[in-house]
C-alpha cells in the first residue's frame, strides 16, 4: 500500500504529498512497474479496505466517490515552491502537479484545470466509513 506522512513535522524539508502523481508518472508510465489499473487500486480501493471503509475507493452505483479526471500524457510533478500559508505567516514547501482536469470530492469540484477552486467538501471518516463527530 502506498502512502507517506510525517504528520506535517517537516514542512520546510519535504514535499511528500506528490506520491499519487509520482506513482502514475514514474511507477506506471516511466518505469512500467505497475499497470494503470493496479496503480489506481493501490491508491484508492486498497487503502479504503485497510481502513475498513469498504464502500470507499471504488466507483460503484450507490457508493460515495471522489473522482479524479486527468490527462495521463500531461501528468507531471512541478518544481517545489515555498508558500506562506501556515499560522503566523510561517512557510512550507509544496509541489503541485499538472495534468488534472477535474478533482471532485463529495460531488464538488475542488480542482479544475490544475487550479484549486477552494471548496472544502471532504469529511473526516473513522473506521468503517463513519463520519467523525465534530470536535
């Protein structure tokens, strides 16, 4: 199963959130270590199953789904950049990607033509796909 996180402890050193794009660009397209179908399964359905969210990570009638529409040939990881969006004006490194036409989360477009649209439609899920209670 793919995944990487340091819980945000090293935001000035790492840009670890690029692994889904990197998997498709390098693991599939460049090196041929996976086929595209297996990469999608490892990036969506497998983590959902491991977390006990059996109805997530798949496209199936009646199942909740976040969808990504991309141009496989245009997928690319852009150079790192510094943004000042942390509390107190602190900075962190990020790496954006290109080639994403649309990303839909809970039916709302969150990325359109590689640009963030800024709705925050995601929800924290607990094991089994239950929504977490507000803190």
